[in-house]
């Protein structure tokens, strides 16, 4: 019963956030998904429903760097830096952060910090 309540609470937070957060061509939405093992990030232009950039802990580009990381937070920070690098390469410097109903701490915060340090503006 507790797991169901936890999932429902995240869904309520997600809906509340998505009412206010939308990405467009000038400021796309940086959406984050967190699973037990991995973290995924993608930048989405909601006006034309296209994904501008994506990165995750499963990306082959990050495979060597991720092996040296000991914690999931360190891996999330690398994913944030990778998504920022990909966005800046495509000319996107500002995004709207969509934490997707997750609380802003731990891996979600580490990903956001990594993206900010790499030059992405929220």
C-alpha cells in the first residue's frame, strides 16, 4: 500500500509541475527520469513535440567516465554535463527544468548542478 501511495504522490506532483512548465523553441524543457539504477535526461521542444537532445547513464559516450564514478550522484552529474554539452552544441543555452515529480535532492539536484556547471542556464 505504501508503494502505491508513493507513486500516486509523484504523479500528483508531476501533473502540478507540468501545468506550469512547458518548453518552446527558445527555451526547451529539460526532463529527467530516475530509475533505481540509471538516470535519463532529455531536452524537449513542446511546441513541435521533438526531442532536441538526450543523455543517460547508458550512453556509450559516457561509458568510460561512468566507470570511474563511485556514486549514483556522481553519475548523474556527468549526465547533466553531457546533456548541457549536447544542447550547447545545438545552440540551446537556456532550458526550463522539469524534475518530473521527483523531489529536488540527490540525483536530480546533481544532474541539474552538472548541467549548470557545464554552461546551461535554467
